C-alpha cells in the first residue's frame, strides 16, 4: 500500500504564499494612499520640505512644462519673425514629452517609484535628487542626497538581485526538472509532493539500499560511485556543477564590487579633503 507522507506540502506553501500576497497587496495599497496624501511619515527627511518633494501628479508636472515651453516660444517669436520651423518642432515636442522629464515626476503613486528609483544613477544620488530642494516648492535650494555608506548598501542590494536572478534561473530551469523526473514510482515513497521537488527525491532509494552501519565514506561512494544507475549519477553531478557555478558567480561579483567600492571610498576620501 501507499506509505504515509509527512512534511511540507505544496498546498501548505501555496496557502502561505497566498496569505503573503494578500498582506503585500494591502501594504502596497496603503503605501500608495499615503503617497497620494503626501504624508510626511513615509518620507521623514521631507517633513520640513514642500510636499511636492514626496510626490506630484504627472498632469500637474507637465502642465507646468508646457506653460514654460509656450512662454519660451513666444519670446523666440518676438526675437525673430522667421522661426516657423522652430515653432513646429517645439509643438511636436509638447506632444511627445518623455517620462521622468520633470524632476518631480515619480510616476503613479502605487508602483511608479520602482522604475523611477531604478533610473537613478549612483552619481545622481550622491549629488542630490532633483526636485527635492528646500526652496521654490522643491525645485531649488539644497537637494536631498545620500552618502557613500548608502551607495555601498545599494550596490549590495544590486549584487543580491543579480545572484538571486541567476539562482532562480538555474533552480527552476535545470535543478527542478532533474528532481521531479528522478523517480516515477511514487507508491513506495515517503516524500510529499514538495519533497519530490528536492534532491531527496533522487537519493530516496539509496537510503533503503544503504545500511545504518555504513561509514560516511561508504555512503558517499554508494551515492557518487558507479554502482548506481547512470541517470541518477548524471542528475547528482549536474546539481553539483550548478552549485559550484552559483558559488563562482557570487564570489566573482563580490570581488568586482569590492574593487569598485574601494574606488568609491578613495574618491570620496579625497573629494572630502580628508588627506
């Protein structure tokens, strides 16, 4: 008969994931509403600055841009009567305004901050974020900026994002199919449907064949030696190779970021006059 399976199941993971998505949706909704209200608690550093430094609607931003362009066109027309071509080009520009062209354009209040923050460069964040000034409704004065410690933290997050993307691609595209196709006989397995997606599905039959008195060397040889079937050996070695590649990719990126961070530190040290 079927042996009872114990452990985590995909159904339990799905329920947890569904609950997490619901909480995340409520959090994003609450955050978007707070952005629309331009509440100072979501941006404490903007509490003493104009609310436009937190968020400003696109219609308001680009309506102001169009007024400025129209005034510039009128000034150019007064200076030179033969500017028909220039006038037509400016009219075309008014109809094709690029996104984030205005310094205070943050996109929509719910998800617009994601592409807006991604388009900011490290140099821009060090020098100051446009539209976050202390005067002229945020368009003038001292801008909000970050220090080198924050840049190092952002670079670490970018490193984690790159490593996570590579790991997800390898695990979903290579390791997961190897684990799922390891065993076709599910009647005698003690693994749950989640356990069958892990490496335990490959070595499950080895546990039954190996003795409890076997040494670690005997256990290792029983798994990786030639007495096992070739498909299982190929799966195990492919997974091992993927693990080593992930380690190599991570260490290589850490080494590169470490060198670039040292250059940033050295540049900030001399620019600050600390020598």
